[in-house]
């Protein structure tokens, strides 16, 4: 109650009459056991409404109220602040040149609790304490409305608010504030220009008056250094001074440092040239474009000194020429002057740039838009130095081997010849794997008795040596046994007593049908054992005559060039129609050899005939294991090595098959499986590809292959542990029947000629 009567006896009243509650109102309450502050309007002591609490309606909004739950203000408006630009004027007492200060500040209104904060940005050399002028709090109106507080409706552009005796003029607001007030239905005017502070303008004028009246010649290169430090452009070039006496072709490397526009040139010294290993043609410096003579002392300075020799009180003081009349302008090479094919002048030396590194290409591509980086041609350079060659050896005298003679000539103390240990450990005998290829041979001689002699030619892969043994034949008159002991056999037609070792027979020369001239005797290889044939077939990439796929490709190429094969095949087609149904297409090895020889002539060799016959053997066409057992073995290997990259393998097949035909060539399928690191042995992988369906072009169906490998979607039974090299590789010792009959129909089908000839015959 407002006390308007004087405080005299009889005029005082008891304000507590009729009041029953004298406790302080609690602003906290417990929600599920947690004390929380409430936004409810509470009464004061004695249940008297507080003067600071004004019960008013919520401010209306231009948007209709939704049916959402009414939340406290500190939840939806957390960390949301309205920002206003404002200023206030402060009187300056007894100051010359200005009568007041214009102080620019920021007014922040916090939506969560209606508090206000006023902050003044710091201005350098302002002479006044700046920063937070009014800390965050609820600010009341000036009297007589000091019971009420400033709210959101009191702040807008163009409004003047009085905060604790200072009148702040609001001139602008940020984008969030303008949008928020517009959504509340409050119109926000356009920004008002901020008045200038006369004191700040006066200080700026004083600083400008104190500035030097001469141009600043200092060039700040700190930004260039921070941006391009350790960025170097590298060019390759040459300096040709062969027109001078004893001149050479100098190959150079030019380094341009982007941090400070300096250039360094080094010479690339070839080995064994007789010159220093590190030749610096130009140390790192700025390279001028024109250089007439050596610069004098102080020529590189930015200032021209007028009093060079000061005396008296001017001792140690120099006067710089503000016009720099004596300064010589020097142009230096920049990055824009360097390009492929360009020539630069390096203190009288003409250097031509021919190429650059990838970083330099990318730099010029981004900065200058250059796309052509074709290397510039270099002038022809005749070889100056004779390449190092071993001293020639004396001719071989026939004692020992060629290695023994070479060791005696190269060293004072003879040493035993060195062998290729890598080849020895890979190709030497390993358990039951002998790495020895054995062929049956027949001697070619004009003597009838020698023509019937049979020999066994053994080729050892570890050191390319050959041993020849003769088979004993009853009533032949020749005693069997060792004919030639193990040694290197040299090819005929070479000088045996030369200073270099003649060419000897290698594994590439060992195939059925080849003739070997061994020490004045000529042998014809007529057959090979199972191990030799299996080894050559397993290494078909090294021996094309034993690779059935390369052999078939060779025959297809010949057929497209020479259509004469159709006449020979017509005879076979006529005979095939007369055969029984169960023997149709099955011919003997001799007939198959006769047909292919008549068709292809000398284009096909005996070794290739054996390879084809073994592939299309009618007696053992059935695979060693069925398809499900093969699937089980492959799945066991994939699970054992935790292989889970089938999607990557399928993406590789998609990359090879752009037309999405579902088929890829067999060599590419094999190479892709090896590149994807499929954890299976090479022999097992070949057996896997043999089990996949093919089209008429002999291409592998890769969807079936990926489905065959997927052990998650298509699981199968677990296989028993097996030796893959024995089951699929060359170590398989299981006997195979000799090739007696060949499925010629299947062979012609793979050659894609059976249907064409049959249609032509009909």
C-alpha cells in the first residue's frame, strides 16, 4: 500500500491484518524426483502480488497456434539471441576539436529469459574502457515505470531505449532478428546510417598526417611464402655448348621455388662420365632476364642514398632519395616465363626446357589453362663414352667347360663356376617330382642298323643338361646303356673353340617331332612320357605347342586364311553319316592325324597333334571328379582363406564385358581370377574354368562362375582333405590310358567348322 499520510501517531496502519501466509514463494518444484525451475507467476510474502510480476497475455503471432504442448521459454528459445546495432552519445568536457563521443555498441536480447546485454566493441587507441557495458540481466524501465522491464516489443530499428541513464539509438539488426520479428508480426524498418565519431576521425587524420611522404618500397612476401612454401616447379632441359672446344650436351634440372620466385639449376651427370657427381650450375637465386655486367655494391638495395659520406652530426644518418632516380629496374624470370619449349638466359647460357613433372603440369593447368604438355625434342647426341664391356677371353682350348676356362682367365686364383641357385632350387628334384623330362628318340642315320636304335633323352630342368641312354633291343647287336652322360649339348653350326660360349639346347627345344644334333649324331624325338607331357601342358604359357587353347587359335587362324580344309572335311562328313550312332565322330588317332595333316599340312606339328589328342581323348573324356565334388573342394578353399570378394570379382567381369553378354574369353577370366587373389591353386583354377559352360566362341560364362563360387547362397557338403597338386596338377601319378581314339566331332565343334561344312554339304 502506498503511504501518502505522514508518519504521525494515529496515522500508521498494520499491513499484516487479514494475511495468513508469510512464507517466501518457491520457484522450484520436483518433477519425477528432480528439482526444476518453474515459469509460473508466484506471489510475494503474505500472498501479495509482486510489483515486478505483470500478468499479461502472450504476444500474438502471425502464425496460428498449433496443438503442440506448451513448453517453457528456456526450452524452445535456448541459445537464440536477437542482436541490434546501436550507439549513444557521450559529452566530452573541455576537448578541442570535438564536443562529444559517438560510441557504437551491440544490444543482445536473450529470448529464453528476456535478459539484455550491452557490449561495446573495442577500438584501438580509443582512450576509453570498452567491452561489456551492461552485463546480462533484466533491465527495468526508467521511473515512473521502474516496476516493469524491457521486453522484445521495446527493441526495433529507429527506437531509442534508455538503459540506466544512457539513451541508445538502434540503427540496424542482423538477419535472424529481422526474420524473427517479422514472424511475430512486428514490422522492422530499414537500417539507419551510423553517425561518425569525431574523435575517431581526428585520430585517423593524425595518423595519416604522420605517414611518410615517400612511397613504401617494401614488398611484403609473407603471404606468398605461407601459401607456396615447399611448392617447387621442376623442369627438365639442356644446355648445348658443343659448338665450343671440348663442349658437351649438359642435361639440366631447373627448380622454380614458388615461395620466393627463385631458381636453382643442377646438372644431371650420367654415370661413369668422369665429372663430379653433384654439379650446381646456378645456386638458388632470382634469375634476371638481362645481365650486362656484374652488379656493384648496393645495386640490389631498394633505396638510393643521397649523402653517401655523412660527417659531423649527420654521422650514421642517411637521406634516401624519395624519387629513386638512380634505381635500375631489373626484370626477373617468373613462372609465366617458363614453359615446355621455352629458352631462358642463364647469365649468357641458353637453356631450353623440354619437359616437366606432373605437379608442374597440374599447376599450369589450373593457373594458366594449359593442356598441351608434349615434351620438346632434344638434339641428337652421339654416344661419347664407350659402354663398359668385359675384356675378351682367349679361345676355348677344350679343357673342362667354358665356365672353367672363363674363371681361369678372369681371376688369378681359379674358382669353381657359379650356378644359378634360384633356378636350381626351383627346378631340382623335390620328392617324387623329378623335374626331368624324358623323351623317346630314334637315331637318324644313313646306316640301316642305326635307324632302328631307340634312345631315351632326359632333359634336366635345373641346369639345362641332357643325358642320352640307349634301350637294349634283343638281337640288335647293340648293347644298351648310357650313350651320352649328363652334360650341356650345344647346337650345331657354331664355333666350338671361340672366346664365347655357344648356344645350347634349352627346354623350349624339347618337343615331339624336333630333331636334336648331339655330338655328331642326329636324334628325332618321337614320344614323351606322361610326366613330360603333363609338365609341358601345365606350363602352357611357356610352351605354346602344349597349350591346347593356343593350338586351336592357331588352327582357326589358318582355316580363315585357307578354305582348302573344307574339301578334306567333306570326305569325313560323308563317312560319318555311314557310321553307327554310338560311334559317330569317334576316330582312331592315326585317322585324326591323317585328317589334320591333310587339312593343315606343315602348320601343325607332332607335339600339337599329341596335345589335341590328349585333350579330345575319347577313352578318358570324363573328368577325374564330378562337378559337385569340385564345388566342394573350391568352397573349402574359399572358407579356409576367408575369401569374401565376390562382388569385386563380379565388378571386374562387368568391366571386361561392356556389352553385358555374360561371357568373357578364357585367358581374361583366368587373369582376372588371379588378379582378384582367388585362394585356389593354379591347377584347381584351370579345372574350375574347364567345368564352366562356354558359348560357340569358347568364352566362359562368368555369371555361372560367380554363382559356382558363392558358398553362402549355394552351400554344399564339406570335402575331405586332398592334395590338389596330385589331383589336378603335374604330380598326379595315376596312370592314364594311351590315346587310341579321338572325338573328332567335338574337336571340329570347338573349331566352329562342323556346322559350316555340314550345311555346305547339304
